[in-house]
């Protein structure tokens, strides 16, 4: 009997959150998986595929090396090796991975935020708030949406690639607002917080309809 597991959804976006920001958020590449029998069957017989959504993530040693496992219930699992030089932990929808050892930058805060339009968010503490923060999710109209630096914070769009602490520390930054139309899902954005820390966040999602919610993954370094 031959069994096939394949994608039943398009590939998901990647981090690297916290795809999340860098430290990376590595997102599981399938929202759901399909498992079915592929043998040729006699006339009149058929099979019913099993389709399951992502049910669990975990980090497990395989062959003596840590592997990132995305589990889809009875449809099975997929896995990959953890990035070299990084320590990963399971998170909702994927894995938070950070540089291992003592030589890299120290993390001050990391995680994910869901920010309703008109709210502000603080990358020093990882919080959504209406008062004193780093950025304002401004909704000028239903279609004109912006990220507006607050209280001396700065933003650096650059090439929207995952630059990490060193790359963001040398990035060009501005206090000007940035249109979300210039920040598609998957973009990594550098920032300098209002407390002077270097940070990076990733655009994970922007909800449909109105009002909207912006989802990001971020890492802020000491």
C-alpha cells in the first residue's frame, strides 16, 4: 500500500517571527496536510483522504541533531533540521529560534503581537497599548494605513530582508511614517525603540475587512 502526504494549502509565510523577527520565527510550511492511498484500486472502490490542520509543533532529536517537527494529526508530520548555531523552541504555528552561545547579541524581548488599528505597540516590552509606545498603527482611511514612529523611535525599511541585530544596528532609519502598502506580508523591518534598543519585526499578517489587525513577530536586543 502506498500512502501520499501532500500540501492541501499554499505554503505559509516564513518567520521568522516570530517568522516571526531575527532571532528567527520559522513557520511550518503547510497550514494543513492531506494523506491518501495512491495504489490503483479495482473498479467500484475508492479511498477517502485524511486532511488535518497543523495540530502541534515540537523540537525533537533525530539522528542526534535537533529537528523541527510540524505535526498534522493522523496525516503525519514533516520536519527539518534546526538552523546551525541557533536554539529553537516550539511555538504556535512554528518555532522561535535564537542564536546559541555567549557571543551573539542578548535578547531583551521577543514574541508576537496582534495590533488593532489605531493602537500603539511597544517593542521594548512587547505590548499593545494606547499610551507611550514606539509605533502607532494609524488608519487615515480604510485603505490608507501607516506605521508611525512615536516618542523618538525610528523605523528602517531597507530591503525588507532578515538583517538581524548587526544589520539593523547599521540600517538607515527615519522618524517618518511608512505606508503598510509598502510592507507586504513577510517583510522584515528594522527599528530603534524610544529607549534606544535595536529591534526587528516581521509583518506576519494583516486582517481583511475593517477595522484591521496587524500581526507581527519581533525581537528586541539589549
